[in-house]
C-alpha cells in the first residue's frame, strides 16, 4: 500500500513540475529479493497514473540516472535500499535531469501521499509499458567516452583486479566495464545478483573480511567493492589493507585536477585531504551540507569539476551529477596506470588523516539547537561552519556535530592526523556537550 501511495504521489509531483513532454518514467532496480515484486507494483501504479513506463531491469543507481536523460524521460525511480540489509527496499526518486529530488520536492511527495491527493487515469489514458535492457551497455559506453578515461594506458598496465559486488547489480555491470577497459584478469567475489547478500552490504572494513583475505594472498593489484546499488566505491590495496573509503574521492580528484584544474566539493563530514589536494593545484575547495543533493547543488553553484562524499561517492559532472562507482573505477585505473605505483604507494602519497565517528545520546527533552548554538559561541575564535549542524575547524583537525532528524542524538565526526588525536578532540567536544546538556 505504501509503495502505491508514494509512487502515486511522486507521479503527481512530476506531472505538475516536469518541463519534458515525453510522458515517460524510467524504472530500474537493484537485485534485492523483493525487487521483482516492488517493480511490478511501481510499474503498475505509474501506468495507472497515466505514465509510460520504461523498465530498464536490473540496473545500478547511476545507470538509471543516466537512462532518464538518455531516454528524455520526465523522471525515474530506482528500487533500492542502498547499503541497508536484504530485508529492506525503498524508492529513490529522480527528476527529469536524472538527479535526486530536493528536500522541498521530497516533502511535497510526502504531503501528497499523506493527503492521498492523486488521481488515477481513466481506462483510455493508462500508460504503456516497455522493457529496455540496453542501458548497462550505454552507461559503460558513456564512461569509456570520457576523455580522462585512458583505456589504452589501462590495457597496457595489465592490471589484476578483484571485485566484491555483494550479490547485487554490480555483479552484472562491473565485469563488463572492466573487460571493456582492457582488464584481462578479474577475480570475482559475490557477483551473482541473487539479492541474498553474503555479508552486510555497506562497504566498510568490518564487512569486507573475505575480499581483504583474498587480496592478502597476493596476485592482485587492487580490489573494488561496491554497495548494492553501485553508487559507493571502496578499494583494497594489493597487500589486503583497506585503501580507505574517504580516499576514493581524494585520489580521483587528484587525477581530474592534474588534467583539468577547477573547484571541488565534498560534504562537511568528509576528509580534509580533498581540500589539501585541491589547494595543491591552486584551486578552491568548498564544503556542502551532508546529503548527495546538497553536494550537487554546491558543485553547480561553484562550477566544480569533481566532488562527492567521503563514503566512496564520486560525482563527476563531465559524466552526470550523481555518485557513480563505474566512473570512479575508470578514473582510478587511468590514474593508477599513469602513476605506475602500487596502490599502497599511491595511498601513501596523500595527506594522512583519520576520522573518528561517535554519537551523543540525549533525552527527548534536550534542546539540541540551543546546545549547538552554545558550542558555536564557545569556539567562535576557530573557523566555524554552521550550514549543517556545527563544524569547528582547528588548524590541524576538525570536529563536526550534526543532530539527527529522527532521534535525540548528535553525531560527532572528528578528524586528525592520528586516530588517537581524532578520538581525543571528539571526546573533548562531547564532554563539552554533556556538560551543556546538564
């Protein structure tokens, strides 16, 4: 019922706001077990709302985003719960540019759904349905067409690559991408798109023991790990150690800036290393509020050549304004081929930072905004950014406090040149917050 309600509300919003005349909506999905069922409900609902459905089948989030513009559609829906466990599913909603709805549009969808302010088409105006399974190919073609993707250099480097696609759509598209990039040796882990994830699907070190073990045996140059909808990219060095998901964007940005200098953007909770690398090229770094839609807005405002999020999300506007692991892989391998270093050596060439993540649990009665305002006042001599919670930039470290929208907690991110120092400054600010909360 919820699926019908939200899909109908989304269709109503698109009908009111789209400037495209096509009447098409693209639907793509990850390999979740419930995907087939959810797809049938969503496609049927869209047809009932009078839209023509283009079902692109099992497809990554970035593939679906690209399909919206390639198809000239009014919008798109991706059926995925991103990095959440297998029992979850959800709708990611796209506008006619193949980009996520902003906060106002999202709230309007919720309002329309709540009020059930939608009208289904009469029998003469029901939408049509067709399947188009060519978009994985078109996505790969578009990646290979990027001028900074150097297929020749990648082929010559003769890389041995391992991949872990956590039993979702990455398992379909990444082997194809690597083959087209000229990578002849690929070791595959969990590439059958069954939706029965063999480990927690968030690409964090604690979930990646299997692929790290495979890398530790030697014989591979790099491993790429994606989440179920392939918008996040983590990497593992040739020695089995994590590259660090924060450094996916840093490394790709280094390569992009080397060839096309320009501005960069990441969110406030992402590593300072991106700022350092950007300044190395005499360019300007800007921080956005957390959330992909905020990063993209800031990138457009500052005309950024590269940006993204510290969770392994690379956004390269030359391709499209969405996180895309395929673009990340192609640019990373191009960079690696040009540098001629081992992956661990490449990682060691960037400024080293460590991020500690903590949380402060408060009571529902606590006035979190008042506390954040006091913290800001206490540290007014440091560089402060308050577009999303409070971020305090010290000369050699930073702390970012963000309140949760759903529960009485403050998330605390802190970064410094050692894990101890990151923990220490985080703890110090947490103590300040606890004393203010009393």
